[in-house]
DNA sequence: TTTTAATATCGCAATATTACGATATTAAAA
DNA sequence: TTTTAATATCGTAATATTGCGATATTAAAA
C-alpha cells in the first residue's frame, strides 16, 4: 500500500511522528545548520552550499516551513529564511517530553 | 528520482537524519510508548494493541532495532522487546545537542 | 518598459516506504 | 513426533518521497 494509517493513531502520535519525519532528511538538517550559522540567510546561497538543485532546495524549505521551524521574510528580490526560535524551543521541549516519558524498560 | 543524495552530506548529518526518520512514523512512536508502559513486552500484544498486521509490526520493530532503540530477547516462543535505555539516553542527548547547537537566527 | 535575478510551482521519473498475505522458522506443548 | 503459537521473512501492490528541468512569478535594476 504505502499509506501510513494515520487514523489508527492519536493526534499527538501523528504530530510527533510528523516532526520527526520532516527532520529525517540530511538536506533539511544541513539547511537548518547552514541557516543557523549565517547572518544573512538568503536561499540562493543554499543551492551552492548544499549542492542540490534550486527547485529541490525550495521544496525542502517549504517542508521546514510547514512545521513552523522556518519563517521567511521577503527582502527585495531575495528571501530571508530564519529559524523560528519560539517554535524551535517548543519542538525541542516536545521531543524531550517524549523521550522522558517513554523510557521505562522491562528486561 | 526519489533517491536521497546521502553522499553530499557528512556522516553526522546522515546519521542524525536517519534517527529522525525512523522515529518519524506514528506506528513506531506508538510501539515505543506501548512497550514502555508494559511489564511484559511481548510482540504479539502489539498486533492487537496497534492494529496493524503482524508482518507490519515485525517490520517496524526491525527498524527500531536497526538504530539500537530496541533490544529483543527470545523468551520461549515469544520475543521480549525492550527499550535499550543506554541507547535511548544517548539518542536523546544527540538530538538535544543538535537543537542546542542549531538555533541562532538572524531576523 | 525591458531585463535580470531570486524564488516558487508544476510535472515527471526514479526510488523508497508502507502494508499485508503467504510462507518460513523455531520452540514449547500435546 | 506432531501440533500449535509466536515471530520473521518474502513478494508484491499501492502510495509517498526525492530530485530536477521547465516554467511561472515577482521585484529590483537598467
């Protein structure tokens, strides 16, 4: 099939999985890391820096935006993509809460 | 294409993405949560609990094992799947280190 | 106003993932 | 030894993801 049966899981499970999933691509990790160390976070740099086609980078940026991790502001002809720090911390907390709550073993 | 170009990223980036990716499925989240709250973590329960076919559950378990998050011990006819606590904590730390290191914004 | 530059979107091809039935495999139970 | 129960693996169908060229779109520059 290839369809994740989201309907049999609850919303927190689906949401958490979605966050993990979007972080689960090396290009998106690299994009976040690169943006974080730039002062001027212009998308065009990313194409050269990461080494993927412009269309591909744009797609990855869109996905990172979809979970709120990036915010983009138009700056003349360019875009200024930045990490949304509030969301970033929120997400980190959510993941930690998952790790903290889910770690009792039985063997 | 559909092929992730892993060769253009470095090992830490690929590894981190791989961890995120494997956590990025609601069934695997649910499996971890269920195992963590059981005393007896027998796989057969999971099929009823999660609501996916036995073959599918087995496949998800295999992926969780692949990043070391689960360890399985044979217990008679059954398997006792448990969270590998050392690995669990190690991974939590790795993800936190990513979040902590990568959060400077520019806007 | 035309050109240029930066980014987004569309449409596709290639590959990956998800799910499951069917079929091993393995060890206890009968 | 045969049966039963639990799990793993194989093969396959359906869908998702990745990546990119081509083509919008948009705003500054010429």
